């Protein structure tokens, strides 16, 4: 129990730390950040439930006003911004990523964790992100999808990194990758 609580808190801190990497601000209100890599890692390393809980803890801290999002943003206002859909999708993306990593045990872990990161950390996350962006900005779903397409190459790179990091961690400390324990 204590180990789970510690790891959930540690991964919430990891997401926050990835927000310290300078964001690339885009004119339409959604920045390019490294925090989605943290969401992917929550799922691939901690598994579905613990990964989602780590993200929920992170979002609770953001809602309380801590400036943990990229660019030092925090507070309830971020949940009405153009990024709100992504924030809502974060825990679901971590859960789906973790669920896929837990259940897909054939082949190398780097591949299954990378594919899980693409499905959960990109496809699922973008469903929420694009919907929220369209809702907040008044754009159609098609227009919002076109705008968000600029983020896909970077997110694919993050998914590859998540897969490689998860496999490296499993090789170095197999018991630390809870999605496979």
C-alpha cells in the first residue's frame, strides 16, 4: 500500500517536472509540452489504475492552484481554457495506456509500451483534447482536428521514448514496472 502511494505521488511529481521543460507557445492557445510523456509513462510503468490515480493527483494539485502545468499555469481557470479537453483526457489516457501495457504481453515491452502510448496517449487523449478545443474555441471538429495535427509528430516521438524508457526500466529493475508485475 505504502509503495503504491509513494509511486503515485512520484509520478504526479514527474508530470509536474516535465512541465518545467520550456513549452513552445502556439498562437491558438495549446502549447507543446513534455507533460504528455509523463501521462504515457504513468500508464506504461504504473499500470492502468495507479497510472490514472497519479494523473488525478496531479490534476487535483493543479485545480488547487499550484502552477504545475507547462508555463506555470494552474487553478480552476485552466479547466475552461483551450487545453481543458486534454486535462480531462489525461487520466483516461493513462488508464488506457496502462491497460494495454498490462494485457499485451507478447513481444518486446518497448513495442507494446510504445503502441500503448500511441493508442492511449495520443488517440484517446486527442479525442478529448480536440473535442475540448472545439468546444472552447467555437471551431468545428474538423477545424480543431486540423489545428491539432501539428502536435502528432512530437507526440509520436514521446510515445517511442515512453516505450524505450519503460523497457529500459524493466531491464534495470523489473519489479519497478508495475504494469508487468
